[in-house]
């Protein structure tokens, strides 16, 4: 009888909790996701899911136009070798749940994606991680080119404690970046959650020290705009923004993946010694200089000292030579000559227009550009070759391919075309 009474009492308490909160436990997942907000009503009155691809494409083209406008006004150059420190605020403010499930979880997820995208676009660059908790800045990883090392160190330190100190983080990062070679671009990206900073000294002096050291500091806030963060970005030439939601945070992070424009008088042009190692034989056995272990299998041999390394790009631990491969150099070089943004083609009322003369399909993927109701769908066109492309191909060309297929087909050598005939 007592167990039955306890069981009935527990059921009544659960019902009271359910009535108090207004929703049950089984409803919470749907309320948190708000899946009904992803529906829209079409012309016939039926509910259909919202096409987020057009929204994403509009955001992408807006970001592309902003970068092009910023690059057109001044004489700039972009660095192929970047040294970036990512400072993440792990103070108690990072435990807030305005970002689902928490700020610290959302930051870790998007920083992981940013690290992979950064090394994909900047294979010759290096990243270091710094965390802020309990008023102290801690070095999670030193500058390096291995994304897995940074991600593993980041995921093992997800804990929000104490206050945040912006000055201590800047002092630590400035000390590390002061040892970077003069040809490297020194950058700091700060993800700041707190609304205040507990500093041991005058942070204004630290900001001037960073400016003198030519550090480009950018801040992405997760709570509200702060004067000291905005002042830091203005003094060092960085970008300051506040994320309003998780999607906005992801877009703000990805804006820092391409190399930023650098003022020509601050960017020192130097000659850099690089080596292009040859791949070792598959069954060979040698001591790996980076792990100090005997390994069997393929590796790379330094052309100067003949030491064995595992991955590229890296620096030889024996002679200090920068070891790269030709694809890495090519992927870094394309930022110097970016493709101009394609022009958007307005929607036409019928197929009897100029688009019909150039075809009804995308020049890249050959998919039909005709939308529903025999009306042309949204597309873009290249300013030089005048070929049409769909929205997906537009993003792929500017973010991954970095060459216009229409322009490349026009500028083929005559010898190649004669041989084909």
C-alpha cells in the first residue's frame, strides 16, 4: 500500500509540474525546435517547407559583395601565411542557455567547423587556441597546422568557470605572436561571452601594445556590444560584431576564414625558403622526425636534410625548412586573384527572353534553370563569358573551384581545340 501510495503521489507531482510549465516532457523537443516556423504557404494554400537555399545564397552574395567593395577602394595585398590565435571565453557567462543548448557548446561546435574551413582555404597558415576562465588566460594549443590536434584539445576543455579577463588574453597572445616571422600576418579572433572584463592593469596600454606589434584583433560577441571590444577592433584594424543567433554566429566565423585585406605599408614582402619533399616508398621504414618513432609506410622526405615527416604542410624539425606541396601553394595563391562576383539575373515573365538564346540549363552542372510553371528560376551570369549558372554552382565556383568554367572553356589553347577536331 505504501509503494502504491508513493507511486500515486509521484504521478500527481509529475502532473502538477506538467500543468505548471504548460507543456509536457514529450512536447519540449518540438517547442524548442519550433519546426512549424520552417513552413510557408504556397499559392494553392498548401503548407510547404521554406527553401533556405535562396536565403543562404543571398547571405553569401551579400558577404561576397562586401569583400569586393572593401578590396576595390584601397591598395591591398593578402597574406598567404597567417598566424591566427582563437581566444574563447570560457567564463561563467559561457554557460548561459540563450544559445541552445548553451553558449559553450555552440561555440565549440562552430569553432571546430571554422578550424577545418580555415585550413582548407589557408593550408600554409597556423592556428593556436587560448581559453579564458577564472580571470586567467590558458594556452590550449600552440601555433600549428594540424586541425585534429586543435579540435581534440578544444573538446577536452569544455568547462565554464569564473570571470573573464580580456587583458590577460591579449598579453598572452601578444607574447606568442611576437615570435612570428615578419612575413607572417598576425591575427587574433576573440569569441567573447561576458559583459565585463576583470583586468589586473590598464587594458588601454595593452591595446596600444597590440597595435604597435601589428596584431589584427577581431571580436565576435555573444551577449551585447561592449565599448572596450569595439575600441580594440578599431585600434587594431579588426572587425567587431555581435551574434544574434546560432546561424549568425556561424556566418560571422566563416567571414574570417579567407585572408583579410592587409594595408600595404604593414605587410612586409619577403622571400621565403620552401621545400617540396618527395613521397617515400610505401614499404620503407624510417624514424619520423615529428613523432620520434619508427614508422613503416609512406611519408615525406625533406629535400635538405633527408629527414622523414608524416604530413604536409609542416616545418622540418631538423633543419627548420618549410615543407609544402604544390596543391597547398596553389590553394593559398588563389586568394590573390579572386573571381569577381557574378551578376544576378532578374526573373523573366516568359521563356522568350535573352536567356533562351544561351540555353535553359546551368553551364556548370547542366541542370535545368526552368522553375515551376515554365518560368525561369533564379540564376546568375558571369560578366566575362556571359554564361548562366545556378545558385549552387555560383557558391561552388567562388568558394571551392576558384575558376569560372565558362571563361576557362573560352581561353583554351588553339592546339588543344585542333587536336580535338
